[in-house]
């Protein structure tokens, strides 16, 4: 049963998280003993993605006539709170779309499957960094991969060349490492920080 969910997740910001309910929980209904799998995305029912997911689900159901995929979608506002509430109520869908910010909390709460145990061969399908992004450990969480990476995204970064020059940096030599990304520890540069790690002369917009 899990192998089906694995395929669906891989084919589909973020990671696909497989809830503990997914392990053998496909709900058998009166429709000839079909099993229903719930699959929840994050604000993806729209003109761009709906045709893709509907075609994907249709193709999968054709190849697996004993399975029905129920596609759920939730708006962006309050989505992570919704996941937390669903997990607390024991109503988390079999597969959910979620970012790393919610991954750890759900894993610690015992709401997610350890994919590295349930599907140990899945790791080879991903880049090392992508797999590490869903691997959690410590503070009550046993080391494991608690999701399936399903896309890698990198937004554009805009540089304030004036502030870079004030910090003694060359706007024509954009930082390529985290050490270079941190501005010099001078008074003028310390005040140019957006946070303890992100300098104000560079900002990555949320897209």
C-alpha cells in the first residue's frame, strides 16, 4: 500500500509528507472494495496545476483499478496551522504537501511515517541535499526521512549595491558561500542586517 503513495508523492514547497495513517489505511468502501487514498496539496487547485494533478491521478487509478485517489487542497493562509490541527485530531490525510517548517513538529508528534524505514530504496531517487532536507534527528525525533522531496526551488536575490559598497564589498563579486554572504562585522554593516543571518543589502522575495 505504501508503495503506491510513494509513487504519487514522487511524481507530484517543499516535501510530500506521508502520515502514519497512510500505512495500510486505505479506506475500503462499497465501490467493489476499492481503497481510497487522501492526498492534500497546498493551494494548487488552479488553472496551472489542476490539469496536471487530475491527469496524474487518472493515470494512476487506471494502472491501479483497486485504488481511488481523493485530492484535497487547502488555501495558503493558515495552512501549517491546519496541518497541526488535522494531526492533533487524527485527521491528517494520507499524503500532505508541507514545507520543512512544519516537518519537524509533525515528525516529533509521531504523525509522519519514517520513509527511510518504510521505503529504504527511495533515497537513491534524490540528490543528497534534497534527501537531507527531509531528514530529521534529535529532541525527541528518531533519525529518519519524514517526507519525500518533490521539488527544489530557489528564488531570485536582489542586492543593494549601495549598501554593499558601504560595507566594503564589491557589487560585481556576488557572494557564493555563507561566509561571503555575511557582511563584515563593522558598525555600519551590523545595522544593515535584516536578521542575525541575513544582511539588509540582500533580500530574497517570497514567490
